[in-house]
């Protein structure tokens, strides 16, 4: 048996086993050789080779090939991986910093760590003509550490400005997007960095990774290089390594010859499947998943997906072949299509906490498309009443267990009833589609989606859905928890909608953070609300209490009826058939431009509008940011006036958070709703009481 040269899954330290990145390494070492030395932020996806690249920078062979001898003698490089943890607080971090610098310089560690001690060490290095490079791996672990505030980053910046010190950090995302607060993200510290992005290897580099190690091991894979790259791995070095390991092992077992490609594929998928899932579920955004799905189907059609595909091509996730975008490997394309085929069952139904919802799986095409007469249902279990056919009204019984008590309202979609669970005695709300709407299959799908989305999220700040089923006349209905209280729109504008009551600032922040917590879970489950507005944030108080009971309420997100299930293959079709979905003045620009491409950032934008309105009783834009403008305009339209224009007690820092959430371009908003909530909590810590 030959030694398989592709089994290493740890960072590569030896240059002889490291492939590619010559241009990036040369650029960084040239910057470190400059006077003053320059700092770099190495950014790339998981398993793209960031740690291995850092180790190459400190290897004597690589330094000799890229750094002048006079500079090389003065360089002192120090590597540290923060994946193992971050010092607990600022004093501990200063002690760590002083120790790293002292060790790099070969100097005694100072007896007491302080800023002065760190500066004194660097002054000594300056006098000796040395230049220090701190190479910090997994640096986002530091920037997310709440105990390290703005002062720490200001101090780090001053060290690079005043001494011959440079930083080379490695992180999965741009440093400003992985900070624990907006204040830290805005620190000038991050201005000292040049960003170096690690992307998949060039084709020639990936081919060398296939051919050279295998040839040295006595079992050349060169005849199969194109199949490995096109079918299995693309040019991602980690995937290439996994594919080559599987192929090498297979050929070695049968002593060469032609491989059984199906057997190799099976071995490859055994190891790569969780990594493919990570790319699909964690790495790709909602709009990127949509573009990838279209590429997997062989046709990228929408204008927004084409823009996204161009970006994914630069990142190496799609390739353009014969004028058509395709996934980076055919194997990943099949993975995407298979994932989309099973997601409705596995991701939404299986996640539901409601057995009743899980029991209602049925293709809507098998349901009556229009009202029909049905015979009364058979008697149910002992203690149950017979279901009532015909129109619903007081005294009607659904499924033998929900008795209608009163009609609460009627809208364009159907009617809403107050009902009582006959076995449990609790109040519930029943929503039933109107006969006209129930005859439209896409509207039935949207209605069922509301039940599936709310149940799949399973968060206390999302209204609970107890049941989904079909009335005897063929109309679907859903059963929801009964809430007492008022929605946020009533809280701001009164019952008549003619009043104006901006909320106390801490209360408005509490409400928004509660909504963020629920949406964060929804987004993790690939569910986008798409119609967030004050009337869909309900302030529910315990049943039987009076309206002013110490603001003792819990925020509940309502109406996931037009939510976008990003894992559903049919989501695109529903969007096309339904037109532009949402309420214009709460819709993000990209949602107005192309509803099919709407992602989590659109929900964040809507929350920004809601917070603006809760603070000022005004919306930032009356009819969406640019309903009549071409998309995307250049330059973008001006931002709205800050909330403090209408309410002077709004602090400037809160203005900045609101306006960032309202940024015209999605990438300029917070990385996600969790980051938005963190920025708000940094200004107004959570209080016990009412909103969460």
C-alpha cells in the first residue's frame, strides 16, 4: 500500500506541500518589507488555506525567496491562533500582547503588563532596528469579544502608527463585519489594513495539486485531473484534497487501472457532504442560493441572479462555461438540486413542533380548487362534537374540537374567528380563506406557508400556530394562539390611527431587539418574513390583564403569509405568480427591484423602518425608497433624515444604527439581524420586563 499524500487536514507548514498563493504571499511580504511595514487582513472562506498561508509567511525558505536579506535579518514574526480562546479582559489582553512581543524579540517578559510596558518593548525594538509582525489567526474571535472595547483597538492602531509594527490577521469575513459593536466596527484601527482575499486556486495551481503529490507517491492522478476538478471538487484546495484522497485510495486498492468512478464519488461524498452543507446553508446568502439554484438548473435568468452569479464567479463558486454559469463542480450542482427537492419535507415539516401540522402534508393540487359540498364528518372520539358543514358562524365546530365563539374580522383573504378548544378549554384564533381566494392554488400555498413558517421557527416571539387543516367545504384554515393586547401600529397611532405617540427610546429598542431574536432564528431556518411593519408586531399581554399593566407584554411576530422559504424549490414560482409582495414603505430597494431575490437583509431594512417609526411616528420614505427609480441607481438616493431631526433626544449613536439598517445597498447594512440587535444592546442594555 502506498502512502496517501492527501490525508492531511491540518494547516500546511512546509512549502514543498503548499500549492498556489504565490501572488498573495509576495504582496504581503513586500508590504512587510516596506518602511513603515504595512498591515494586511487575510480574508477567505473556511478551509480555503488562510492558516497555511500564514505559516508560509514565517518559513525561512519563503522569506529567503521574497524578502531582501537586509530586511529579512530585521524581521521578527510571531504567529498566534485565537481559536483556542481570547484573554478575558483588557488587562489580560495587554499581558498577552506584551508576552507575544517580548517572545518575538527574544526579550524578558515584563513583570507587570500595561500599555507602557508594551510601548517600551517596541521602543527597544525600534532602537535595535527591528520590525515586528504579529500574525493573528481567527482574528474574528477577538473582534467579537465584548470585553475588548474601542480603547483596545485605538491602542493597537497607535502601535502600528508609531512603531515598526505590522499585523497580519486571518478571518472568515471582512473585519468590520465581525465586530461586537458598531463603535468597534467604526474604529480607525481597521483602516491600517490592506485586504487580501483568498479564493479558490487557479486552474493550473489546482491541477498541480492533483498531479504532483500523487506522482511523487508513485500513483499519478494526472489522467484523471479534469474529472477531479470538473466533476468533484472545482478548484477549492480542500475539496481537491478530499477528492484526490478518495481517488488515490481507490486506485491503490485495485493497484491502478481505470477507477470505478461511482465508487470514488461515494467515498468523496462521505467526507465532503457536511462541507457542502456548510457552503449551502451557512456560506451562501439567500440571493446567492437562488443564483446557485438557477445555475444548477442550467439557466440563470433573473437580472438580480445574474449580478449575483458574477460575484459568485469571482469567488469561485460558479464557473462560466460556453456562456452559461454552472456550479463549481457538477457534484455540487447535484447536491443543490437534491437539497432543494427534499427541503420542504426535511427542513420545514420535520422542524415543526406541531404534530398536527406534520400530519397535514398533502399536495394542494389534490385538494378541491373551489368550494364543494361535503357530507357531515363521522363522529369523533368520546367527548368530541360532530364537525359542522356549511358556512362558519357562532357554534360551528371544526375538526370536532374547535367551536367558533365569535367573528373577529374579515379581510380580502378571508375571515378570522375567535374559537374555543373543546378539550382544553383555551381560546384560539381560526383564520379561514374566503371561497374566492381558496380557488387560487398559489394563494392556498401562501396561506399554508404561513402555518409552516411560524411552526418551523418555533420561537416565543413568533405567534404560535397550533393546527392547519381543511374545512368540509374545501377551504383551508389555520389555528393560532389567541393574543390579547395591541399591535405596534396601534401603540404608535392609537386605535383610530390618527394619534401620534413615539415610544420611549429604551422601549422601542427592546421591541426591536425581541423582533431581531425571532428573525435570527427564522433566518437560520432560511425563512424570510418580507412583510415586517408595525401592524405585524403584536404586543401581547397575559390574558385577563388590563391594557396598562406595567407594559407587561411579549412581542409576537405575525403574518408569515408571504414569507419566503429559501429552501423550497417552489418559492420562485410563487413569487412570480404573486407579483411584488410586501408593504411599499417598509420594502428594501432590492425587494422592490426583484422580489425573488429578497434575502435576510430585506427583513433588516424593514426593521430599520419600524424602529425609525417607533422613535418618530414617521416613516423614513413615504412609498419605498425608490419605487420609480431604475435599479440600481448610481449614485444611490440620499439617506433619510436621522430620527434625531424629529426627536432631539435620540442620541447620535442610535441615529447611526438606524441609518445603517436603512442603507440602500444590502452589503452596507449590518451583517445580520443579530448584529443589529447587538449594536442596539450596546447602546441600551436589556432590561427586565416587557418586550422579550
